[in-house]
C-alpha cells in the first residue's frame, strides 16, 4: 500500500534525482546547488502545482526502491518509461524524447552501428535502458557502473570498446563538458521517452500531469528546453508508446532460481577476492611491520607515511585512484597506454589497504614479546632472522589471531566497495538483479544473509585456529590422550 502524504505549499515534496546525469541533473560547480533541465522543469512543475519541491540525491539504481518504500514522493532523473518499471511505479506523461547513442574512442573506425557491437566490451550505467539494450547483443562483455560518467571514463581509459548511453548525456559530455578522445557514432538507436516517476497509484500523479500540461501549453516548457538544448522541443505524446507493448509476467520460480545462482556466483568471487587480498596483505603487512620497528629512521618514516595514508583515506577513494586515476595519469599526462583490469585493481587496492592495518597489528604483536627472549636467542648464537622465524613470530602470530580474524571478516564486507568499479562480486550481483526485477527488499535481504553466512564461517574457522595453536590446549589434549 502506498503511503498517502499530506502535502501543502509549505510541506516539502521530496523528489529523488541522481546528480550525475548532465545536462539533466548535475551540481553547479560555483554554487554547489543542483542544476539541469530536469531540475528546472521540476521546479516549474512545483510552482504550477503548488508543491514545495525538495530534491534528494540518490544513486540511479536506488530511486525505484526509494519510491516503493515511500521515502520520496517522486523522482526525476532522466528515467525512461518502460513496461517493466511501470509494473512497480507510476509515470507521468512523457516530458522528454530521447534515445541511445553509441560512443567510441576517436581512433576507433570499426564500430559504426549497433550491429558492430557484437563480441565487444561495452560499458553502461546500471539499471538503465542502455544496459538492457547492450545486454541483448550477441557475445557482448558488459561492464556496469553506477553513473554514466564512470562508464565514459572507462572508455577514455581504453578498457572498453564502446559506451551505450542516453544520447543527450553523451553529447553534452563531449561537446560541453570537454570529454576528450571520444566521439558518437550512432544516435537515437532507440526512441525513448522520459517520465517523472511516482509510487504506484500516487495521489499526485494527476496533479503533476496537469502542471506539465499547462507548462507545455503556456510556452514555459519550450523556454526551459531551448535554454538547455538550443532547439525547439519535439511534440510529446500523452503516453509513452512503450507502454502499449505487453510485458512478461513475474515468475517467482525463475526469480529465486536466478537469485540463488547469481548470488552463489557472487559469493565465490567475494571469497576469492578476499583470499587474494588477505594473502598479499599479510605478506605486505609483515614487511611493513618489520620496517616500522627497524633501526633505520628513514625506513620507519617512509612506511609510517604509507600506513597513515591508507588508514587515513577511504578505501573507496583508493579504489578510484588505482582503477580510474592511474590509467588517466599514464595516458593523459605521460602518453603511455596503460590500464588495469578490475580483478588486479581490486586486489591491489584491498591488499594495500589491509596491509596498512595488519602492519600495526603485527608490529604490536612482535613488540609484545618480552625482550628477554631476543637476548636469550642472541646468547644461543641465533641470528636475528632465526630468532624472528623460530621464536618471536610464532608467539606473536598466536597473539594477533583474534584481530587478524576481525580484519578478515571486515575485508569480506569491504569487498562490496569494489562494486563501484563494476566488479561483479556478491553485492554487485545483487544490484544487477534489483536493476531488472525491482525486488529490492527480497534481494538485499538475501545478499545480507549470504554475507552473514560467509562471516560466520570465517569466525568459526579463526576460533578453531586459535584453539588449535594454543599451547595450553595442545598440552591438555596430550594429557587426556596419555591418561586414556
């Protein structure tokens, strides 16, 4: 049941939007305020309908779940009216005629149409009609991102052959925002219409439709359109032609089978990513810990800077620097064609981050061992390496097992951050399912349960290892065996 809001001219009418879709919605760099065609149009609709518009920024794939949950009253974000979406939300009459465009790098002369995209690597924005259309191409390798900006950056960095995205957004990025090295080779691949989205059977649907009708009739809509696009708007239908087509009914059996299969695949990828990251992180953390307690001041200083940087900056930023930033640096400023695939980039970012945390844990474990043991080993003629390997580190390792287990469990959950670079681990698989089914609650609950299973199993494994490496427990078991 859709909640009914008591709306007055002074009560905020919450409208969701994703401010990374220029020229429709974006942030003004001078004022920090939202601007764009959609923003100006929605403000005009609010004035015409007597609604106090308040915008709320959300990721595109989170807009429909927010409408379903009733946390926002409407959404305007370049959302194409489709039969699938119309099953779960309501749409206003169309307010913009659009289509998909194919963008490629300037030096690409082999892709000129949709037919040329077979067996190619394509970047898209998750949950969009561009993603749906590109996914139907034979042999395509699809990379999904949270915004069109990231998809275009993937193309600039040479990691994909093309981007399939809404034509106005791609053209704006190239012509107005100064996106270099990219061209459009196909416009209006499909004919689509944008609509204002509302919760199913919203009481405000007619009010917004009436306001939009008056704006079109009195010429204000045309004024806003010409301001942003420099041409007169095309004639708009009263309803989107796409809604005249029949949509396949929801099949619960197929949904849950696909959900289980995709989440299982995502869980396997998550475990592999965690294992690689912990392996390299443990090696790196051990080396950094030894550097932090070395007698060389310059070495201690350099690795202290490393630890402080990776502990003091968000992992999300580190992922962006490694995956998007480094290739851009090499290509745009150094003229070197270089890039990283998602898996090595994700492993590198996670390993460098976890190594910084493990370094402090290992350092603390080593320094907790009594100095007298070092002296005893030295008096026995053991080298520092032998002392560390045979005496100090085994004891330190037993002491750091609990915090090491905590880091491992934290890393399992932190792998979800790699979804931002399009890496299809557990959380990303859930996002992709929601993007086509709009079953947000069921899917994300299932994702949470899988994470819970993985972390619980990890916790049990580390507790067993802790017990197995406890010398008192070993002695107790040996004593019990001897008695029996």
